[in-house]
C-alpha cells in the first residue's frame, strides 16, 4: 500500500473519534450524555444544504463545508465558548490543525481539505455563510430537543444560537423551528391532528 493512502487510512480512523467526542458545552446545561461532534456535524451538513438552496448558493459545497467544519476537534476536543475565553484551544488555528491532519495524503486530497477548511474559516463565500448559519441552527435545534427532555438550562443555547443566525433563510427556518414542536414530525407522519 502506498504511504499516502496509509495517511488517508490513519485519518479515517482519526475522524471516527468524533463519534465519541461529546459536545462539551451541553454539560454546562446539565445534559448528562450530550450529542457527539459527529452527530452535530451530520445534521449541520443537512441544514447547510437546505439554507444554501434557499439562499441561491451551492448546497453541495455548503454541506461539504459543514462536514469538515469541526474535523479539527479530533485533536483539540470540543472546546466550548467558556474554555475559549481562557485560551483552552482557542489559539489553535483550524487551518493549521487541518494541515497537520492531511500531511502525507495524496496532494489532491490534502489540498481539497485545506481549501474547504480555509473557505469555512474565511466566512466570505455564500456557502461558508450558509454552513456557519447551519452550525448555529443545529445548535439551536439540539437545545430545543434537550429542553423538551427537561434540560431547562438549554434555553441559553437556544437564544444565543438564534441571535447569531444571519441569512434570511436561516432566520426564517429558525423561526419555523421555534414554532414547531420537536415531535410534530412524528405526529404528522402518523396522520395525527396537532
């Protein structure tokens, strides 16, 4: 096996650690077993594709940016906002971490991943803006779900996330989410009346 594919294989195992890396901010809200970074990234990618389509941006690119947006957390863990205040991982530039992660991979793969992370971090392309809104909207939705499970302190995350959404489509979806119960989808699928 070529050495550059071995580097890809190592990264694929590394990426798998995000399935067990918990989103640490939720512990402050009292959530005992919070979602993983991988859980968060999956729904963020779905949301990014929806916002991008509504905003006239490329949904595939927005979703791809969302897939990679927290991939550096294999090395730093999920550093919540309070931890960043004290420098706990906040000095680590995601672009630098990504460069280390993709070192030794085939250049076509490494360059693609570096470009994706750089685009997301630059916050300039319409797709990056949509992916960033998706990140906030996903956190808001997760907060609503945790609140429905009895974690009243999740309201802070709901409110803060809602304020940080910038696109018209993201804001409209956020309003719709706030007006919809977390199990309304199930009632609708079963043909039940609201």
